[in-house]
C-alpha cells in the first residue's frame, strides 16, 4: 500500500489508457463532426438561409475525393454521402464547385443523415472501432479511419474563428525539388525480364494497398470500356492502362507528384469556403474578380531542370 512506485505506475497506466481512448475518438466521437464542423469551420453560414445544407455539400465533396483517391469503393461512397454521389469521378468532374440537389429552395431539400453520423454510446463505438462488431457504416481503409478520427479530435479543440472569403491572407507554398522522382514509370514498377526472381514493386504496392487497388480497378473499369482487368498479370496491361497505373502508384510513393497533389488541395478548400460562406457583397468577391489563385500559390523549385531526361520533361 505504501509502495509509491507501484501507485505511480498504476496511475500512469490508467492515464495512458484514457489518452488512448480519447485519441481513438471515444471521447471525441465521429458523430459530432457535422455539429462541430458547422459551428467552428462554417462559422459564417449562420448568416445564411441555406445553412442546413452547407455541411452536407462540403462533406459530399470530401467523400468524392475519398472515392477519387480510391480510399473507398462505390458502396462505401454511397453509405457516407448525404446526397447521391457522382458517377463520373474524373479529374475534371472532381474540380467542379460544390453542388446540392436541384430544388426550388433550400428548405425543400430532404437531407438524410449518413449512418456514420448517427449517435452511439461509447461501448458500442469501442466494439465497432476494434472490429469486434462488423460495422458496414465505418470504412475499412485505415487511412480514412485515421482521417475521420483526427478530424473529430481536432474539432473538439478551441479553434480560432476562420477567415471569410474573400478576406483571406495570401499563402504561398514553396516545394524544393532536387533528385526525387516526379512520376514513376512502368520500368520502375515492373520489368518483364525479372521473371520470378524478384517481386516487382507494383506487386508490393498491390499487396500493401489491396483495397485501394481494387477500388481503382473498379473505377477504371467503369470509366474505360477498353480497360484490361488482368489482376496482377502486369505484363498483360496495355501502355494506355499503364499510364493510369503509374499515377496511382506515384500517389502511394514519396514522389513530387504526390506532394504537389496534396498541397494543391488548399485550392479546393479555399474555393469551398468562398462558395459556402463567402461575403458575396464584397467588391473582391464579385464575379470575374474573385480568383482563388491570388490567395493560394504552389511553387516548385526545379533545381535539376536543365538536366531532365525526356521522361521527366513529359
């Protein structure tokens, strides 16, 4: 009873367990994301009549990006969405502004809450997060789970009031590039001459990101009638198929392509702020005047540009 070290160790263990539970979202549950996001991020939508559809529109855009990145499949995209999702998730379509169902007015839009945002008790959430109970509402992809838990945890903190478009301070991101790979090539991912002597890098990526690769195959099969669904028979894919596969692989390796693609999401986020809660009466927000490119710039310092080969130039 008087052993101080024992009680110190026991107290640290209990405290560590509480911290772990907190980080797993049991204290900051995911189902509170709509409420907290609207209060702390979509702060200025309180001045608008269509506030009730602001978060659903923003959330569905997030889900579209999850699907475009192949983090989830079509079924899970439907489970997570408020409204019906896009079927044409191309690069051009994903860049389109936020959208809501076509109705005469915002009040007539019927909003159905995704099941992931339905309230549940701490014990139920713990069982589902530990996969002790199968939960089809919760994405199986570990990265998506981490993103959702991190968002819920971050929204529970005291956040400063957000800027309102068009009154954003300028933000410039400078990415230095020296010898890193820009975009991977087929030769780096698969070589026919290796035979069975070595495992191609593409096979390791397929093994490491199995769910994402299957979602990618499904998306490509829907979009391209000529797509050759050959599984892991890498040599059977056409050069056109490999053009798409090298982009998928580059986004899962430490390449300049992945870095720039991630940083330029600021462009989409700022545009969403403008669309959802921008001060449309400001002269800087007028049509033809507002330009998100004047707020956010992503620059790449190509230190080896004079020495690029033909593939790097392309």
